[in-house]
C-alpha cells in the first residue's frame, strides 16, 4: 500500500500496551470497539480499555485511534448497543480525537459510515 507500513499487534493487553508505546509518531492504531476479529480479545471495559486509552492519550498527536464498530449490539449477546460501544465512549470522555467506522446492514443493503472527531 503506497508507503504504508502495517504491523500486527499482540493479542495480550500487556503486549498491546508495549506495542503502542513503541509506535512511531503518526501511527494509526486500529481498534475493534467490540467483538474483536480475528483475535477474540475483548478488553474489559473499566480496567483494560482505560489502560489502552491512557497510553494513546500519553502519545496524543502521535497515535491516532481508528475504531471499527461493525458488531455493535451483537457482541454483548443481548443486543446491548451501549455496552458494546463502551470503548468509543471511553475515548470520547477521555478527550481523544479519533476515527470511527461503523457498518449497518440488512439483507437488502450495506451502509458504511465513517466519522472523524474534531
């Protein structure tokens, strides 16, 4: 991809945090807001998402969080969309700028929505 370098991150939270701390300025960190594919790692709301938010905040302007939230309402198993959006709300509450991609689909159409906070 035209000058873009990609690196697969670690699956465990401690390794993920270390990877984020080592990333160069301007890196985009791709985060699944819920139902993490393909890792299956769903960070715990209060403890682990707070750690992730803190390390991204410390590198403010250096790391750009890009959330993918395509399974909102399904990951909780009970259709709890607010619960599945915890990570996004956490980053908003912590004052992050972020990118967000969501997808809504039904048998007849697929809609992809991209949001940029400012």
